[in-house]
C-alpha cells in the first residue's frame, strides 16, 4: 500500500527537519519546500495527500499559496504559523485552509491534527452511508465525494465535505456546536466554535441561493445547526 505523501513548506530549515523526522517516524512520505514558489512547483510534481504550510515566507507567502492551490486542488491544507491574530486565522480558513496550528507547537499536537485532517478526507471512514443523498437540486455522491447543485459540480474541501456529510446524514435533526466539532474535527476541537461558524458560512456560500438567508443549513440560535431537506 502506497504511503500517504505530505508536503511541508517552511523557510526555517530547523522546522523542516523537525517535521520531516516526526512525520516519517509516523509512517508518512515527506516532500519539503523552502518557500511559496518552491511549494507550487512541488505541488504539481509530487501531488501530495496533505500540505503543511507556513504563512510568512519569501517570494510568496502561505496565504497566496493556499489561494493558488485552491484554484485547482482540494488537497487538505494545515496552516502552521506564529501569527495568532484572529483576522489571519479567518483569512486562512476563507482561502480554503482546513486547519491552523500555531508555533510553537508540539510534535504530538501536530501529528494529531494531521490524522484528524486525513480522517476528514476519507481515511479510515468506515461508517455505512447511503450511496447518494438528494434534497431539491442538491445531490451528494458520498462514495465519489462529489457534490452538485442544479447539475453543476460544487468543489468542497475535505473539511467542508465532512461537515456537509454530517449535516445531511442527520437531516432534520438539530446538531449542537459541540457535536459537530467533535464529529468533524475531533474531541480536541470541542471549544473551537469559530471553526464551525467559518465553515458553515463557506458551505452556505457554495450551496445556498441566498447565503445571508439560508434555507438548507439553518442556525438554531445558541444551540447549533440543522439541515432542512426538501423534495
């Protein structure tokens, strides 16, 4: 069985060495890049299963790398940076990042995040689900991980797809913030409501006719979210 390939991108050689040793010890194949331009070149050649991406780099920063990658790929992206400002975190998510880890970080924490993101991308997901879900003009092929609205394909990141899957498989039920965070991100994310709010907004922008007045994914104030199916 082929190894999962991870691209690590950071202009600090010491960080690259630490990540390589940690990830290879965990059984992953590792490809590295020293800046944003190098990262784009490696992306096209290596076709990694996951990217760990620094933000502050020469030639091209991580935000721009994330934006460019999302133009053609839904590969999971973990942002790894010392920038803790909330605006930077939201910017990363809105550009399509799947997770955000702050420096300094522990190797165990990062490995746990890697496993969680890969799980959301389908690794180890053995839950029995129907092959296809339809609601109005929305169609979801769970096996093929394909989503369409009115016959037009909608590209979702792995985390967006996992969140939509959880909502639709529990159609009509009110799912609490804690439940969704635990099921989609993992128990260590149970207090990260901001993650959930950002990804719900991204799903609405892609699936709702009027995202500011959602009809499919509705908010249950103070409790969580609910998917409302239509015939």
